[in-house]
């Protein structure tokens, strides 16, 4: 038996097998620890010069840091150059202007994010905010994405040391446009924030609620694209991660540690991605900037990568999810 | 150096590394031949009863066939039941009505599609048409997708015997909606078919043209999402695969054999997906049905799966392609 569920935010559909009880477990396939990790404290000379770091009065690119941000050694986009739009016959392109940074989240060689202390996770979360704030001053940069790839099947590099990546883009990505548009249409119709309504409904229905803290709810989305997909939403309506409060950072650090640990135990250290879905840069004043403060609500997605996309997903952007989110939530709840 | 290119059909963006010359080669990882293939001639009793077959007066579910269509043994959607739409609070679902068929493309145990004879490939292509025609009589079925998964990383099952899959969906998928909308907007503005214009431009520019036959062009798309992505477009403007002509089937069989063989040799038998991008079922008379005959143009996508999506692609639907389509086309041209 299947249900075909619509994701109200992005208007995408997912076929959910609501009968299957078998969980596929696929290991993250983490590269082994070597003595040569360039992200460890003491190895600073082996990376490009740091862009930002949390330090106790130590000089840049030397030991004595807690979080360190460096440019990607092989960046896919570069900060130099004008934002040029060029037509190529019927096609369009913009020049490859942007940024590609790596946020090293611990000086020690720790692979699993949830093994960091809450304080250390909080420092990373605050670094995300600081980097977004800085890059939003550049109006060529339309969207800043922060994400983590854990394990080879999730696209992780050969460096296992806990880190996140940041990519600043010269165009707003279609998935974000879909989310903005879904949220805008809902607000226009209901005069309420879609995400605030989702929070309320999920707390009431409870079957997809993994847990809630003072400031956040953790759910398995109704139209989960992947088994054990997780959505973390701040309870306070807020369109921008840049505006996250100190108390929210402390709470979120605890929430992330708890949910990542539960996923680790239930799925046996699966490959996963974590993505911060923030609002776009408002500086260029594109057409969404007026309403976004009311209708958008930042959130975090965690997607275990224990299923391979087939030609079906590639051809349709429909997804097939063989494990119901209600079952995933229940299993996670009993492993918190 | 990168270029950020926009796919004019779907409004998605791809960051293309135009400097890299290294091709990543990943083997398809095909399960080994055993004596137990249930898709081989003589093993008909081990599959569900056939829905359709090309036979020379032999009885159903017995040997003596050339192409055989069976239901998927573990269907994700079922043909029985009403198409019900249900609201679940703020969410929507429809019942899991649809179809999930397997098209066995040869009675012999051949794994690589391009090793079939042109005549045999033509029989498969005609079977696609017949199955689409049949399922389009059912107005609950909004979209029929036919696709092939080759190799484990492309989501293939454990059965290596050459086959395609068909999934009939109760809702039109977002990627198809994006394509329909992109094509409609272009037609509205230019009063010309977008795909016809792409064909003309690609033949003139020639740098992404792999080859052309009498009836088809084979290109690497300007905004290719993946290295060595291929687009096959019929030269004759036609919105629906159901209307493919006999001479087009013979020509397409030759074209597919040629391009799949070239991909096999250049990338060393990579995992890949092949997807038929047809128009939706017009029977339910949804709002696209009036203009679609002018503005849509069916086509086939082939996407080698030699790159893993990271959190970046998941979070944005932006793609990063580390091998320029112009270089891919040039390499394929010299391996035809």
C-alpha cells in the first residue's frame, strides 16, 4: 500500500510505502584516520589562509583556535570579478562569481558532529551566522547555502574531520524559489506563516514529532523524500538565520546533538546531509524581499542517504520513500 | 573557472567547471550472470502474468516472445482503486493508484541495451508506445514515465537482464511541470517551440552536437547537470511519444545503439539512467492540454551517474558539473 503525498512547501510529490517495515542500513564509509589530517590543530600551514576563526588572542593560521573558516582549496566559485549576465543564443549564463568556504568545526580530529560538546557545536552555529552576515553585504551573492556531507555516499570529501561547507551563489536556486513561493502563496491565502502552521499541526498530531525543545521542533516531514528525513524548525517565527538569538543557538546545539546521535544509533552511522534552508540575501531587493519577513521561516533539513535515486526520481523529481515518516519518528523517539 | 548556466527549459542552474579535463570513471557494478535469471526465455512461470508481449502465435507466459511486459513484482503503485484526494490538516495526499510495469527487452540474457540488434531495440521502442497508448485511456493516470536504470549506482535492481520500467502516476511530477511551463512560456513569447529552437541552435553552434541522424539530434545540453549528460530530440516537432512514426522508431533504435555504445566505451560501462520525457496524459483535460501540442516536444535524457549529489544539490537543486558538455561532446564524437 502506498500513499502519494504532496509536499506543501515545494509542491513536490512523494510515493510513500506505508506497509514496509524493513530499514535498509548502509554504512557512512568514513575514510580512516591518518596522521595527516590538514584540518587538525597544528596543520594550519597546509590549508589556505583563514577567512575567520574563533581564537583566544592567537595569531591567524596558527594553533589556538576553536572554529576555523578557510576557502575551499578547489573552489567551484570565486569571489573576484563582476557579476555578468550573458546570453548564448537561447541560453543564459552568469559568470562564476561566488564563494566556497569550509567551516572546520573542531581543532581535534573528531569525525561525528554529535560527539562535539554542546558549547563547541554552539560556536559552529554562531560561525554560520557570522559568515552569512558578512557575505550578505555583497549584493552579487544572492543565496548562501551552508551544508554538511557525512560519508562518501553523501558526497563527503576524503577529509573525515568534522566540517561544514558554505557556498554563496550568484543566483537563487530553484528549490529555494519553490519554498519561497510555496510559503508566499500560503501566506497570501491564510495570512499565516506556513511553517508556523506546520509546527502547530505536528505538535497536535504528534505521530511525526520526534521531540520538541524550548525553542525548536524536530519532525519527520509528512512528505519525507527519504527514509528518516528530519526537519528542524525554530518555534519563533523568523525568516532569517542571521537573526538567531543566543538562547536559540544554545538550544539548537543541544537539539542537533540529540537528533544526530539518535540517527547514528538507529541507522548505524549512515551517510547523511544536513542543509540550512535560510532566506536569500535581501540586499539586491529582488521581488521577494518585501513579503519574506512574514511568509518565510528558516529551518534545517537532515537527509540520511540510504536510498539511491533511480531514473524515476531523475526524470520526475517525484520521490519514492519506502519507509513511512510516522514509523521513522516512532523509532527515533524510542532511541533518544 | 566556472560558468553558472541556466537550463532554459526547467529554470534550474548548473555550475560548470570549464577548466577541468579529468574524467571520473566509475564502473556500473552489474550483478554477475547466474543460471537463475527470471527474465530469460523459459523462466516465464517465475514472473507475474504478462500484460503484453510481442509473440509469434505462442501462448501467453510461455517461451516464444521477443519483448514481454509484466507487472513489477513489488509495485509501488497499484491499478485498483479510486483516485481519492484527501486533506490531512494543511497537507494533501492522493491514494496510491497507478501502475508499475517492467518491459523485458530481450528473451536472451543480454545486459547492455546497445548489444541488442536494431530490430530488437525497435520492438522495445514500439512497446513503449503501445503501453503509453493503453494507459492513457485511464484518466486517473496523469503521467507515464518510462526509464531504464543501468548499474547499481543508478538504482538498478539485482536483475541485470536488459529491461526498462514504466511507472504511471496519479499526479504530474514537478520536473515535468517545470518543463511544460518553460516550454509554454517560451512559446507564448516567441510563438516558436523551444525544443525546435534548441535543435536549430545546436546544429549551428555544433560544439555540443554529438551527431545527428535523419530524424534525431543527439546533444550534450548547454546546462548539463551531469558529466556526459545526453539529450536526444526528434527533429520533427511532436508533443507526444505516442505519435512516433515507424521510420522514427527505426532511426531512434540506431541512434540509441550508437550513443549508448559510445558512452560505454568512453566511460568504461558507467551506471546510467535513461528517461523518456513524454507529455502528460491529455485525457483529464487539465489546464495544459490546449497548448501542449504546439509548445511541448518529447525527448530522451541519458544521465551517466558518475557523480554523487552532496548536501549542496539536495538543498538547492542547483547542480555542480565538473566536466563541460562541450568537452564531453567532442570526446563522444571521436568515439562514435
